C-alpha cells in the first residue's frame, strides 16, 4: 500500500519519555521524517526528558505549559499514563495543537466526548495511537475480506489476545460500529504475583465479550490474561475470521514457549477454503464441501528487522498485503510491531495536513471506549445484552468517575487538576 509523503512534515512534540516512548517511539520517529519532525520532548522527569531530547535532536521541556507557550510544535504525541490523556488533550486542543494520545484513549465517555468537542471547536485533529488493527494478521484479514476468497466473513472468534480497548478497535476497523454488546466475567483466586514493578496481581479475571453489528456479524472475544501468566496461552492467542465457505486462522506456533517466557510468542496464519461440490441431488442447489480441502499457509516475510508482506497463493490467485513501513532502526520479536506504530503516526500526520482521512478517527476511538463500558454494564447484569450507543452514558461512567476522584483527589473532568497530578511510574 502506497502511503503519501508530506512536503512539509508536521512539527511534533513527544509528551512523555518513559518506557514506551523511549523503547518504541524514540527509535521509530527519526525514520518517519517524511511525515513528522520532532522538535520537542516533554517530561517532568528531567533525566528521561533530557535523554530523549538529545537522542531526537529536540528541545527539552519539563512542563507542557512551557511547550505550548513557546509555540514551536504544531502537534503532540502523548505517551503518558492513561488518566492524564484527557487533561493533556483538552489543554493542547484549547491552544490549537493537534494531538494523538496512546491507548487507551481516556477513562470516561464524558472525557472522550469533550476531547472531540473541544478539538472540533478549535479546528484541530485528535486521534488515538491504536496499533493492534495495523498488525500483519489484521491487515491480511481485511485483504482476505475484500478478496471474497472465503465468502462473506460474518463472525470472528478470538481467544487469549486482548479483550478490551485494543481488540475493540480491531473489530470496529473490520465490521464498523457495533449495535449491541454482551459480556460475562469470572474471577478466580490465585497466589499474588507481580508482573511488572508497578503491576501487582491478586487473582485472575476472565472476561468474555460479544458484539453484534448492523449487518448481522458477530465477534466473540475471550481472555483470562494475555501475557502468559500462570501458564495461560500467551498473546497473540488464537483467532478465526469465519467466512461463508472457509476460515482465516491465526494461532501461536509454540504457546508453551510463550507461556514459559511470558508475553508473546510467534503466530502464523492459514487460509482454509471449501471448494464447490456441485448440485445437491435432493435439494437441487449449489453446494460446497463440508470440510475445507484447500489449505494454504500464509507466508509472512521480513527483512530481518521489519515485516515486509503477507501473502497466500490460492486457486483464485494471490492474496497479498505489502507493508510500506520498514526500518532497521527498530527490532522486535514481532516483526510487524514497528510497522504498526509507524503507521498510526504517519496516519495522524496525514490527517493533520488534510491529505487523507484517518483509518481510525475520533468517533472510532470513542466507540472502542463505549464498547468497554457496555461490556462492564452487561457483566454487572448477569450478561444482559446492552444496546449501543448507550442510553445513559453518565451512569456507565459513574463507577470509574468515582474511582478516579478517590485515587487522585480531583474531579477527573478538571483539566488543571488532572494536569497537576504526578503520574510518574517506577
């Protein structure tokens, strides 16, 4: 896929220079010089900020207000803890700065709606840095959908990947906005453990989320934990895109290795199609075989650093997706990870310049959050189906609103109050 380049790259500030910013954004941003120019780094932790600024050749700021006052950036990439996203987005938009926040976009539906309102009022672009639907499997799945090779895809089944905002975004990108949600949950006691210095766990929480779409499609999405803790199946789990006459399958190749090491294990795709079986003698209608007889392993290619393309040679021709975002400046076990992040940064820059519409806009970012809230409501009511959009968004927000108020001692809708919180993590 050819991606337009900009004659005038967007001048951006990197707000937040912690772990994700330093390990993912920092090595990738210089490669994206056709879309963005990093002019500033912002972080109250001076050591982190100075290090990132030096690496990127940018000016260091320790307060976002000073950045805005100097006016050297047109836009911001906000890579800070989620509870800060709303306040930063509103502040930046209010001062005419385009902004893209990391996932999850924000905590409350009311926050998301206000982020959209203020941005539109000020004529700026707000987006979420969603990368999951930009992975090779989802890029190829959409290509298979468009090809019609397995007929209309009407259902997706996913296990052990990521119930929640990320996967919600995948389903929105594939099927559009859902019209209902349904969920059940199951808590289980386990010995306590710490997965990261700042993440302590007591027990495990299983969730099963179901979504229905306007044309009758459905998603079934299930997860206990996606990191291989407690010996569970690690990411990216097992996913089927189920078509009328076949399936695209995506599954971990060695889940035991992933479960022992934690986190992620390499996964592969396979196409399975049922060929024509002729006229049924009893009913006189065209039929297909019941068991898939065309089995094709999807080939994922990389250059040692970056995923380059995925393709399958089928009886109806080659189905292929070619990745435009490649670099040897970033390496990950998952060869498509760098491309997924580069894609959303370039997409944001192109939207800022008005060159093309975003793959995933502000209304999509809002819907992924609404889907989370709807599933919470359904689970609290013993799996009752919840219509979308929600009839009472304030009621859906209330528990999280109360939690954030208690945690930070400030109304989460208070921009200045939330900007004053110290969000630094170990």
